[in-house]
C-alpha cells in the first residue's frame, strides 16, 4: 500500500517535466509565480550557459533572533550546547533593561545556522546530482552553486526560458520549480527562478524643468527658515534649519558609521560631490575624496568624472543624490556599497547568467563583515507582487539579522503614492484592481521613509504629471505609502494602524490589506533637492532624497550616543512606535496619490504616507539618551 500511495502521489503531484523520478526522491512543485506585466516569454535558455543558483536553507532558530529583535528578552537555552553562553540580549525594546546590547556577528550566525538535519538532507540531494562545489554565506543558511542551465533544470524539474521586458531587459527565469517532497520543509527559496523584480531607484530627476509649486504654497513666516529655504531648490542649510541640526558637529570619529547602497551601475561621482560641498559645505570638501567605496559582485567604483556614455545614460543621478544628502546634513563621509547584478542577459559559456538578485548578494556580503555602519540607507525598491513571497520573506529575515546587530536599516517608500495609475492590478491572473505595495519597504524589519515638501508647515511631497522637453509624459510623483500583502502588521504598530484603518470608515475597502505591515514609519524632505550631477547644478526629487537625508540625521543621533559611551539606536521601529515618535513633527496635509484616487491621507498621528512625520533633532537626541539610560 505504501508503494501504491507513493506512485499515486507522484502521478498527481510529481515532476513538472517528463524527467524520470529518482527512487526515494519524489518531486512536487515548491513554488510558482505569475509572469508580471511587461514581460514576454521567449525562447528556451541556452542549455550550456551557466547559472548561479542561490539556495536558502531553513534557518535553525530565527524565532529566537526575532524575539531578541522585538523584545530584548534574555534567552533561556541553557540546555542547548551549541548556543554561546555569553550571548547578549537585544535591544530594540526601550522598556527592557538590556536595551542597546546588540548581538555580535557570531551570535547572529549561530541563530540562523541551519539544523544538522536540514544541512545534511540538502547536501545529500546536491550530491545525488553530482554537485560538490558549493560556496556558503557566513551563516551557512545560503548555498550557492554554478551549473549549466540543463543541470539546473534537472535539479529543479523545471524549464528556464529567456524573458524580455518591454524596455528591452532580458533575464533567465522559470514560472515554477519543484523539489523532492522531503526537502520542502528544509529549503525556503531558490533563486534565480521565479523572481521578476526590477530594482528601481526612488528618485525623479528635474534638472531641465522649472520646479512646480503647489497653488496653496505659503512661504514660511519664520525668518530663520525663510532666509535659507527656497521651495524650488532645497539646500543643506535649509535642512539643518528646519530639522535643528545646525551647529552639531560629529565627535565620535571612526566609531560612528553611515552607509548607502548602489545598484544598476550607479556610482557616486567624487568631482560632482566636491563641487557640491565647495558650495554648501566648504569645510567638508575633502570628504569627497575620502568616502570609501566597496565593490560587491563586480559592482562598479569610480574616482573620476562621468564618461560621455555614462552621462548620456543619466548614470549616477541616484548615487550622487545619496552621497550629497548624507554628507550635507551629517558632515560624515559615508560608506558606499556598489553591487553588480543587472540585466541584460547575454548567454556565455564562461560567464554565469546575471542573477539580478541584488539584495541577497549585498546582504550575504554585509552580514559577513564584522564591522558595518550603524545606519544604512537604500533608495531602491520594486512592486511587491513582482517578488516571490518566499524570496521576499528570506531577504526580510536577513534585514532582521542586520537589525539584531545594531544597524538601522532605512528604505525609501516609493514615489508613486499607492500605485502607478496603469499598474494597479493584481498579478495573480485575475487582474483585480488593487493598491500596489512595494518591497522591501513593506518588510517589518526595516524603517521606511516617506517624503515631504514645503516648510511651514511641511506637506506630503507631490508633483502632477508633466511633459518632458522631448515631448514624452512624466508620471506624477507622490510620496509612497501602503500596506504589505506579504507581511502582517507587526506588534509594534498594531495600535496606530488599527486607529488609522478605523478612521478611513471603509474608504478603499478591498484595495489594500488591512492586516498588512503598513509603511512608511517616518518622513523627511524629498522634493527639489539641490545637488550636482555631471558638473551641473540642478534639483532632484523622490524618497531617494528623504531616505539618505534621514540616515544622516540618525547618524548624528548615534554620534552623540557613542560619544557618551552608549549604544547606537539599532533597529528603530519598536523604539520609534513606543517613544521615539515624540521626536517627530506630525504631517497632516497631503496624500499618497495614485491608482487614480487620492490615496491614503496624512492625518494627525501616524499615517501610511508620512508615518510619524519629520525629525526634530534635539528632541530625538533627548529621547534616545533617556532610552539609553541617562538624562538630558
């Protein structure tokens, strides 16, 4: 009967191809994902081209890591022999007496290390297929193997094809893959398989357009603000005035760090940054030559100006904005991480096909470093529904690992409100009208930043659609906000989210997930940033601007904490929702316009368009010091 049952299982749930079933290794589908709009299926991927497979093994004790991250509760694993006896408790809950004692890299690695059973079963499976050349993440929870496409297809009982986006990008993917049944509980994700994410910078360039001003704009009455703040070109002098960082200079030295990530060939250009600093921060101009750049997976780095080809493509508008926003507010030379991994796909027998899984590549690198910046800003994201949920969940867990090590991980909330008008439909084959949340902004282990504009008061950043000089149409820009469809509302924000949803009175029912992780958490200026690109002064907008600006301000808070011998802020959200929100100015005007509606509106208290609002540095500093265990 047992054999008959196995055969029946194989018939109904087995191999997705005609490949024979290996005895004892009956396959069934592990994951499938709809092909997103804009992609067209093409020919089979060349069988002899090489593909890099990243295999995510189930982490051994993530639940305990998460408990540290959220609660700071001391562990009670006395009988667990592998667990380090000197582990410290985390630290994100300001009510806990050990708040601020972040986990070490070894502590984190021991918590995510797969169980012996999972490790042995996965290696046995790979050995059955003759695979013995394997590289590992520092926690051994990710394995990487390089295989011909034909071997990957046999391993996963699938068929890889070349998919082309409407803009010309080509990638190798499959809409479905399978595993032996006994491995389903031991492997969380394998990529590249079903992921069609297309990483996008959350910035909108306006070098050649007259800045738009809201008809309701009122110039600031405060003479200090009006003296330095111009609504059509917002400078570091304006930021330091409205957020009250003026006069603070870093004191902690190399002990304090802030970093930002670059993807898609973006590189911060030193001569442009030097020109920016010469105008706005002449005392810091040498920082343009000093900030470190790290290349990951062949990501580009560059010391000189843009080439003609780079300038023609608009390369480095995003990266220049990041570095100039951080230095401009913090006076700190940030660490720049450049990660390779973007289309197009070009079949090559010797070069692996591009995985285009940038977060995973960057995370496995950064988590392997013993010294990492205490604040890291990322201005990139994509529609959540283009990212397979299993992959999103594993990447999100790795952001939690950074938080456990004391890093404040910031992501932009996006620039299309609740969704770009033409894309507000589900990707499940049903074409249901819906708001479009973003990833990683909807991950509960990151702090997501929205954008504001104007000064007294600040309002939600917005600009209507316009026609470019070449006659093409520029989509509307509106600070992004929403609710994840993958991640549930975390405990730290349940009360404020419940209140906001109740206040909607049923508005937008069915268009968003009321039980989802809501974002953003906070906001900062994000429209018409003064910056320099390709030797030219201009302005640029987006949550790509507000996120590094916020990173620079938080780096100043950390600086003061470190100088006083205290721990840095680390994972912000539990502190932010329980105490830290008092250090932000509430934004109550504007909304996350998109999907042909006004979208979620800013209101008194937390809202899913500006979060708790924009920072007040002196108040933030007092709150952080009190949480760290000492007075003003």
